[in-house]
């Protein structure tokens, strides 16, 4: 199972460098950061967080999970990603989504909520060109470029991997045609398997294969020796984060319970096709360090060697 990779997100807004170093030292493969302009609680900006993390680490991959792509001019998002890839020595992975959980942040940025999908799709087309071509001319609904080039372009060739997040069929199509990987969230193993079948179909119609296509899952996680305590912490924390009742959603969409519980659930996602697990803490801040430690020391090792399946 050496092809299975694990990542986790930086939740700190003030101790980013120390948090990044600890995540790297614990043996995670990927470190992520999300963003919102305005949300239900404190949250940073993915480019700024990962820039600090890049200077504090040496080898861990850095993933935006996710960039709210419709809120950025495509050329600006391309520039920020290229700059971060260079600053990190080629460790950047570009995860994008369309957001929409908080309509007020779209209003505040002057972006119509109903345009977010179309804007993201067109932006990916522009970004792929800017990351691979010296001079780009493009005329679309939301972007106009006349002989525009980036210097420097990303260090990774041909470009940093583009992971597309989402849940619905429009996101699957975007992931299939404009992404290099699929990173859904709030998904069961069955939903993941079905979505990958849909992506495979979209790519086949476009003459694209799946051999080098990346497959992952973003899961809110709480590991605790007491299964019920883990479940309770996750339900309360996610209820605060998303301002809704999560008590009936925890068992379906999150990774919670004892280390053995979590290993069994991860194996179900592996069987469904996932090879990257972004395990982001769903617990109080007071338990976050221990949660990350338990993931690294009591969950991940089961998938680091050819051990019997749980």
C-alpha cells in the first residue's frame, strides 16, 4: 500500500510555521490550507498560509484545499500558484472549488453566486494555458488575455497537479476535463466509486485516460480511544463550522472513532479508488494536536507497509 498518501490541514492562523513543521515531522505526505473571505468562524487564506508553511518545511507537499477559484481573476490565481510553486521548490498542488456555502462572501467580492461554476471552469482553461505557454491570447466570457505570459512559470513541468473538489456532476465534469485529480468531500465510499465512474466516462468521451489521474478524498476526522467521544466531538465542531446540525451526518460523511474504526473505514475508501486521504481535524482546538498525533501514529502506519487488510 505504499502508493497511499495522507495529508492534513493547518488550522492555526498564528502559529503556521510551527504547525507546518510538526505535520511534516509526523510523517504526513501533504499539508493543506483552505480559505474563505468571510465564514462562520476564523479562517485564513490558502496562498498566505502555504507560503509561510513553504518556508518552514523542506519536503512535504503543499496543497490548496481549496482555492475558491471564482473569487479570483484567472490570471491572478495562475500567478499566485506559479509563485508558490517556485517558492516551495516545486511542492505546490492546486486544489480548487467553487464554494457557495456563504453567499455573502461572493456578494462582497462582486461575483454573482450563479456564475461561480462557469467562472471556475473558464479559469482552469486559462490557468492551464498560462502555466504551459509563453504567450496566451484568450477571449472568454469572464477573461480576456492578449499576449499575456507568466515569468516565472511553475517549477513543476508541465504544471502543478490540479485537484478539483466538489460533490455534484458539474464538478465531476470540471474535474474530468480540466483537472488532474478529483478530491470530493462529504462523500461515502459508494459515492466516491460512482463519481470516479462518472469521471472515467467523461474522460473517455474526450479521449482522455485514467492511468495518471489522481484520486483522493477530503474527510473531516476525529480519532479517540472512545468511539462515542470521537463522534460527539466531530458533531459539535462541524456543527459550529457549518452552522447546521451534524449529529445525523457524522457517521455517514466523516472519519471518526477508534484507530481501528478509522482504519476499517479508510480501507473502504481505498477499495472505492482513493489513493490520497486529506484527513482534516474535526475536533476542539484543545484536542487538535492529539488528534493529528493519533492519525499519524495509530492510523497511518497500517497503510505504510504490506500489512493484512483491516
